[in-house]
């Protein structure tokens, strides 16, 4: 089983979302799976580029030639071949940080992570579930201004990932006196998710 963890926490060790991610990893270690292959991408440390200019034109030429094995597409193949996916990213400007969107832009590849035919778009990813870990300073759950979880829920449909789950802590900045209480509840949930996320069916 392949687990891919995408770390989109931009505030480093002070990130509250990173704390959720670490709690998940603690839970994961508590229930070792001898078949598990674990990979983590720290997006902040990667030299990801947006699809503009020559970088975009090169991509188009490769796709026109049917070349989907070029090294620049390695992250798309990695994503498509994962059995479980975890994304950790804070709520940022109503969605997620730009570095996360640039990563998604680079892995959204026709013929690798999704396909198109006469009936429309269909997913090509192997993952059974995507777990999204996030923190929000205000209260946005299920509201129209919350586009972080909504973004990944829609991407799951695009990529053919049947199950989406979001673990979040929110309202932290509105009620700083309750930060410990709010975070503790989400940390417990994230840790428990780590214990069960990669169980074989």
C-alpha cells in the first residue's frame, strides 16, 4: 500500500495545521503496516513552477507527442499510483495556499490522473480515500466562503477518488482563549485517523 502525504503547511514549526499532520503520523506509527510505502512531499521545499511561459509550452508539446513519461510528470504519476492520500494545508484566502494550487496544477494531467472521452471527464487515480487536514481562524464550515475543503472534494470527483474526509479545527482566532480546547479535539481526531487510514480492506 502506498501512502502519499502532501505537506502544504507554509508556517513551518508554528503551523497549527502541521500539528494536525504530526498527530496523524503519530497515529500511523501506532498501527504499523508492513506493506506500507510512505512518501511525503514538503511543497515549501520544492521548486514547483506554475504553468506559464516556456514551462507551459513545453508541457503542451510533450502532451501533443503523447509523452506522459517525461520526468516533469513524475508527481502526477506518484499521485495517480497512491492508494491513500493525505493533504495538510491551512485555510488561506478562502481556500489553500498558492503553493498547493501550483502542485495540483502540475499533477492534473490528462491521461495520468484523469481522462476524457465522449461522455466527459473520468478519474484515473488509484486512491480509495483522500484525507484533508486543515485549520481555520474563523468559522466557515459548510459555508459558501469555505473553498479549501470544497476544492479537494471537487478534485476527488475529478480524479476518481471515491472517499473524501476533512479533519479541521476552526474558530481559533475568534476564540483564542479556547485554542487549546479546539486544537485538542482536532488533534485527537487526526491521531485516530492515522491509526485507521491505512488498514487493508
